[in-house]
């Protein structure tokens, strides 16, 4: 038995738990009170995570030998802790210390319990300090009890690392790393050494220490994590990826490892999709845990920057996660240096997505945070640059909200303080261009590429677009080609502008069809080049769809515009082109609805070009329907477009054309479908159209206009002929309406006479009906009166009958009393009592017979009368018997 027990202990020391378990079981089978076997069995059960059975075994050992060494209370406390009863575990350890104050193991376990309590979130800072102090006292006691205890030394090293005493921490960690036979302790010792080197930025030494920690214990995930971090510092990316992937193989939901892998893959263009997969996985795990377990906001910032070009919603969520982590750090009293930049990025995302109020709030918060950093006017360069960027973005927001003055003030202030800030100059130029001050805008653009940056692509692009606005097509194309040739051949915006430039020239070309087709082809090539550089560029795809439409492929172009609208619904150009191709397909009503929607959604119904396009679609719709009402709506739209931009003469031509078309529709109407008023309105409109066409024809030839002067002259002559026709039809219409009015008057008179006759007949009928109803009422009233009298007689008869019944009942009561008296006399006679003499009874006077009454109503039944008589006779008979009885008594 002793040999088996010894073999079991040796096997246990070698971690051969199955073999050790078999030997201990054999020993306990022979001697159930073998304490060494019990302790060995309990340890095996504990390692196998059968904590309840281990606790029972430790209790049995303590019961059989209370002074057992090693103390079973240590094992019991560990079992209690694993079973989720830390307070009971603490009591077990404290009991062990009471029995043996030099029990280092019990002291260090008590210290661990106190250190773990410090992690509870419901403790205040003062409470945490007190708990940690109590734990350190136990740790000191453990060290005093056993200075050679490796576990105690390890925890002493962790303590000194926490209080930044790196020398003592390194000494204890080195000592723990030499604990032969305790690989886990050695691994923790090397890990602690690696942490110290890492904190001292000795990355090579830290990497070596982390590697040794992993070698002693491959399951030491913290050491594995530190190894991956230091490998990144050494730029050994492949080994770092391997280290983090090993962590995920054992802990698949380690958010920190997933985030770092996502960050690594995000830095390589070819692995961005894989980076997004890791970032999504980390975000999903955070959602499952419902907590921000990752305390590094840079992970979410990288994720947001990676998603900016593909998914705005996910980008916003990633930035909000980063802001949440920063907020938690600020609440804990930690400083976050990059908080204003983060808020600026969030605001920019909201700004681009059209949520201007939210964007303005974030910009304001960012500026407030920057202002809080400024003390005594001592502003560092980084903070100053951040403030300038945020103010510029805020000015862009004001510009989009049409608060031009506020935006202009910020731009001027920035350009005055920082003359080299090119974007402020450019935006001032855009504002001047929108006001029609083309020369001032051109000077501002020239300031940028003339004095600030000769290769500023934005300045050259805006200059090219300004030249195009001034109809300087050749100069515009040369300016844009300069960008592609001399500055950046891959500049997407310049390529797009060149494509649009060629499209515009091709659209204006009407004589040389070969040149027209060549321009369209060139435009297509520019758009195709853009798509090769940026396959998600909606503007380039929009240009290709335009090319399809102008070549007559309307169905394909419309389908492409619909797909683009779903993918990039915030681009108004796509909506406008979809409306235009719908109009080309003669779907005028749909085109008008699209123009109305885009005008309200993107331009607040204040863009003259959009409203004029809407007027043209409405004009075509009215013309196809031959509807004067719809044509008047088109006229109202064109007039509004002119009011928005009086300098543009194109709406005047459209107004004249609409007036003539309205007159033509009225002229073509049948006399019964129009009125004199309609013709007069059309004639008035023709006069307005004639005046407008004269004005347009007289425009100097050197001024570029978007209409043909010859066609305007032809329209004027057409208006004159149409006016002559309408004037003739006006006379015919007056005769027609006069005749129509005469017929209507005659019809009305006949209708009124007929109605008067019907009214008289109706009156007579009503009078006759009223007389009949009156007679019926009289007869009914007479019948009601007779019925009342009859009812009165019946009531009287019923009253008399009731009276007679009452009298008969009274007679019956008298007869009953007499009978009762005779019975009493007979009883007295039998008792032979002398009878008192009584006075003779006076004879009754006979009743006078009643005179017969007239019968009213119904007669009484004969049986009732006879019944009354029968009762009267019986009473009289009793009287006679009484008299005869008295006579016999005298004898």
C-alpha cells in the first residue's frame, strides 16, 4: 500500500493524472483513511474541474486529520472559489492563516482575492486603494513567511511593476523565471520581464522575453499578444500575423487580436477586403457583449477610414464607437489628444451625408475642445492647424445651407491669416462666380496657381470650369488638358471635366456630324479612363449613360441611370439625367415628376436651370395632351426660371414659344371647347411673345446665346400669322357664343315655364291632399269622441257592479254571525244552565221593494242572484229552528 501511494504521488508530480488516479483509488480501496491518497485524489479531481467532488475529498481529509499538512483548507478554498463562492473561499484561507500564520500559500491566495476585488466597477477610488493595500499586506506576509516561494516572488514583481519600480519588478520576475519544475510560473516570469522591457521601449529584449514565455507555456495568450506587438515594432509582419492568429485559434472572440489583424491588413491595398472582414467580426462581438471591451479608439478610426469610400453608415458607426471609447477615457480622467480631430471626422461624414445639423454640432464641439486647450494665447502648431481645418469645414457647411455671408467671413479670415491656405481663396472665387462676378473669380483662381501653388489642380480645374461657363470652350479644354498633361495625368476630376467638356461641345455641334461623333467618342474615352482608375465613380458612369442616350439607346441609358440613382442617390446630376432621358422617351409626365422631386430635394426650388428644364418637359407634356391648362403651368415655370436668373435670355425664348403654343392649342380647339376669353388670353400672349422675340433678335451677334436668332425671327412671323387667324376666329367665336347664348336663354325660358306649370300643378295637388287629410282628421276625431263616451258608460257599469258585490258580501257576514249564535245557545242548553229571560224581539219592518232600474251595459249573471237568494233562505231557516227550539223548552 505504501508503494502504491508513493507511485501515485510521483505520477501526480509528473502530471500523469490518469495513472496517478488509478493508484490512489487502489490505495483508498484498501485504506479509506489514507490522507496522502485523499489529497492526491482531491488534486486530480480539481485539475479535472470536478470541483464538488474535490471539495468533498478535501473535507474528508480534514475530518480524519484536522492538523493535516499540507492544510486541506487551501484546497477547499480553491474549490469554493471555482464554484463561485469567493467569500467562503476567503474564510477558508483566513482559517488556514489563523492556524498557521507562516502559511505563505494562504497569504498569497488572500492577496489574489483582494487584488481581484479591485477590478469591481462598483468600488470608489478610495475603496480600491484600501482593498489593494489589504492585499499587499497579505503579499508581504507571504514573502516574509517564504522568501523562496516562486509564486510569491512573481506577485511581488507584478506589484512593483504596477507602482513603476522597474528594478525591483525585474529582480522578482527574473527569480520567478528560474523556478525549475514550475513551467507556468516560469512563463509568467518571462512574460513580466517582457512587459517591463516593452514599457521601457526595449522592443528586442521584450520580444525575446515574450518568446520564452510562450515557449514555456503556449497557452499564455498575454505573452503571445505581447510577442505579436513587439514583432510589429520590428516590422516582422508575417510573424506578427502568425502570433495573433494563434491567439484566435485558442480564443476566437479576442476582440483585441481581431482588431490588430484588421489594422495590419488595412495597410495593404490588396487585403482591404480581409481587413473589413476582421473589423466587422470585431464589431459584431462588441454588439454581442453590449460593451466597448476594446479601449483603443484608433481601431475604429482605421475601420472608419477604410469604409469611407464604400459604406457611409458603417463609417459613422465606427466613428461613434471611437467617440464612445474616448468619452469613457475622459470620464476616467484620462486625456485624449485626438478628440477634436475625431469629432471633425464625424462631422465631415454627417456633412457629406446631408445631415447638416448634426455636422454643425460636431464641428462646434470640436472647436470648443480646441479652445479649452488654448491657455494664455499659447497655441501649438497642431492645434492651430486643427482649428483652421474645422473652421474651413464649418464655412463649407454654411455655404451649402446658402448662408453665404457667414461662409464668406470665415474664408476671408482664413485667407487673411494664412495666405497660403489655397482652399479659402478658391471658395471665395466660387462665391464670386455664383454671383456672376467672373473677373473677380478668375483673379482669385489666378492668385492660387500664380502665387501659392502653380500645380494646384483645384485652381486649374475651377478656372477651366469658369471658362466653360463663359462659353470659352477652347480655352476651357486647354486648361483642363494642362492638368492631365503637366500636373497629374490620373486626376479623376480633370478627366471627368474633359469628358463633360467634349459632351457639351458635341451637343452644340449641329453641322459637322463626323466631328460630333468624334467628340462623343472622345468623351466616352475620358469617362472610361476614370472608371478604370475608380470603378465606383458614379460621375463617370453617369457620363457613359449620357453617351448611350445621345446615341439613341434610351432604354439602356435609363436602366443605367436607375441603377446609379440607387447606388448614389445624393448626386443630383443622376436624377436630372434620368428626367432628361425620360423626356426623350416621351414619358413627359414622369420627367416632370422627377424634375419636381430633384428641384425640391437638392435645390430648394431655387435653381433656374432645373426649373427651366422642368418647364420644357411640362411644355412637351402639354403639347402632347393638347391641354391649355398644362401649357399655362409650363408658362408659370418658365417665368419663375427667368425671375431667378434675369441675366439669362434662354427663359425669354421659352416663354415666347410657350405663349405661341398656347395660342395654337386654343386655335385648334373646336368652338364648343374654347371661349372668347381663351382666345383673348391667347392674343394677349402672342403680343407678349412678339415683344420678347424682337428683344431676342436684337441681341448683339457677339453675345453668345443658347437659341438660334433665325429661328426666333421665324417664330415672330409665325406669331403674326397665328394672330391673324385668332382674330378671325375671335369673331366667329363671338357669333358662336352669341347663338349658343340665345339657344341657352330660350331653353332656359322653356325650362322655367315648364317648371312654373309643374309648380302650379303641384300646388293644386298639395291643396287637394291637405283637404282630404283634414276630412280624415275630422272623422277620426268624431270616432275618438264616441269611443270616449262608450268607455265612460262601461266604467259606470263596472262601478255599479262593484257596489252590488260589496252589498252581497255584507249580507253574507250577517248570516254567518246568526249561525254562530244558534250554536252557542245549543251548547248552553246541554249544560242545563237556566236561561236568562230576554225581551221579546220586535218584528222587523218589511223592506220596501226597490223600483226597477234601467239596465245599462251588461246584466249580471243569473247564478250570482240565485246564489244570493239561497244564502238568504238558509239564514231565515235557522231563525225558524231557533224559535221552535225555544217553544219546546217552555213546555
